């Protein structure tokens, strides 16, 4: 198998560690890689879009699963697909959209693998309607620490430990997914501006049940009466009747044509994402958004994955990388959300990718992130002065409110807070100890948090 020792990071490009990256091309090679993991164990990895250290393994092995990327079967009548875990959501969209089907859940990038989507139990703009990714997984094949392949069905303890388990229960080889029917590859989108955080939360609470997808961009540099001002975007898949007859879209309603921009240079100039430049951007973005617009047609890629149009966009944060921080607090804990937003604004965090969403019913994964309530995600340059102390304080606030941070984006949570945030972490450890007594599957995140 191809293998080399390289420096590995998450998408945030912080805390690199060296590992032996192994690239299996068959199931047998994957099993051989698992059996051959040394004392430092191994961890599966997809396209590397986890922001922190979940797919790193200092001094051990990292199994790059992107070589296992076959789509095995598609039931175009029932909307079911079976594929390798290394297949990307982008590839599924290319193949399935012409057949009238879409992935049931997508995050802010389509450049994630099916295995990574299950391991992180990803969520999207439709969690209040559809839940997270694992809710649509019918079954999966899991390569466990003993080198055996097990078929794991939904509703079983091993399934619930694997979905959201960050690759620590084994290597997902294949999955069978239920899909979402669509008539076009366009979205019907409504956009409106909210003057502050309370106005935004009121709009979300009052109107989200009318939309399949909902998300708000927040200006975290605005202060005073404008604290939490936002642009709220909601929509659904456009029906064929929404397309204008005779247009290219009408003739090819299910065509998938994502745009693409040049990648930023490998050495992006430091200091461009300052409070001043991000403040200018946020002001422009808010002012240029319509006060209220309904029924706009947008391409799927523009609505779901605007940053995918710029490969390696994570370079814009410079050599030091960035931290993506995402937390959720439950309904009834709105004051905690307000307090956190005020603290971030007071710290003048230069974040231009800050989004607020509402989560629906919790998912069954023992380490799955979503619970009913409010989730805020923000990105900040890793070298921002005082950032570590600020985020530690936010962690305490979130834990005290019964909330949690998202492990797929985490790179610095203190282990003593894990049990408060994830009450089933002890059960997860117990299952891991029984299924993997030698500790074959391990990652930098697992060591840091004692998982």
C-alpha cells in the first residue's frame, strides 16, 4: 500500500502532528492496515475537513480512505444508494442529481466523504426538519479492531457509538443511505435582514417551520443596538414549475454545475483578516443584503457550499491557521446565547464566517452534537490575542447551560468538561474498551479528551 510519514493537520491548519499516512485501495488492504497498526494505533481519515485534531494521530498511523470510492448500487425508484465510505458528497451529487435525488443532509462543504459524514454525524441547514446525517443511514459495514467486518444496522449500540464517534469504533467501509427526492438542481430562496440578535431569534422561531433549510449569517463585530445583526436565508428545493420555460434551467432542470474560483496562494499574506478588514466586509455584506426578498432562484452550490468555489480557502487565515468554534445551547437558554454573542463582540473577534441555526430533535448517536436549541459557529484566526482565555470561558458558559461544543470542529476543549457536555461519554468509553481492548483506534482528539 502507498504510505508515507507526513505532517497532518485539520482544516484549521493548527497543531500539526506527524503520522504514517496509509492509503488502502481495497477492503483487504484496509484490514491489513488495521492489523498492522503499531503501539500508537491508527485513525481513519477522509478529505480532511474536520477542523481540529479528530483525524490526526501523532506518531501513529492515519488511514486515508479516499481510495475506496465506489458507488455500488442505486435504487432510483426508492431513493437508496450503497457506496464506499470514501465517496464524497460532491460525487454523490454528480451521480444522483440527474436521477432526481439529493443527499439528505449536507454541511457547508460537499468535499466530505460519506465515512466522515457518519463519523462526525454532520448536520446542515435542515436539522430542524431532517436531523443529522446518521438518521438517513440504513446500515454500514464497519472494520473493527480485530480485523473483522461487521454489518451494523441503525438502532444498535455499535451504530449509535459509531455515528458521531469520530472514527474511534472502527473504519467505515460502506454505507447504505436513504435520499431526498428533488425536481431540480435549483433552490427557491427567501432572504431578509434582522436588526439585532433578538430580532433574528424571533424571526427564526416564528418562520423556520415553513422552510426545509434555514441559516443566518451574523455580524460579530457590530456592537451596541446592532449587536447580533444578521442576514437570514431560508429556502427549499425549487419545483420544476418554478423554472421559466424555454431557459437552459428548464431544459436541463437537474444539471449540476458548481462554479469554481482560483485557489488562494499557498503563502497567503498575514494580517489581511484584521478587525478592520473583516469589519469592512461585514458592513458591506449586511448592507448589500436585501431587507426582504422572496422566491430567488439559486444554484445548489451557491446556497449550500459557497466556499467550495474557492479551493483551499482555509489559506486566507495565513500561516497560523484558524479556530472554528461551534456550540449549542438548548431552548430556554437564550440568555446564554446572548451573553456569548456580547462577549465575542466585545473581544472584537474578526469573524466573517459566523452562522446561527436552530436544531431540532436530538440524534441518537452517543457523541452526536445536535440537541434541540440554538447553535452558533464562528471562525477566528488562531493567533488572535486572548483567544484561548476567551474560548475557555465560553466553554464554561456552554457547559453550565447544559450545552456542548462540536467535536468535529474542536481543537482545544479541556477534558474535564467533556462529561458535562456529552453525558453518554462514559458509555462510549466502555463500548470502546470492550470492542477495542488494545486501543487500535486512537487520535490526537481521543488522547486529548480521554476518549
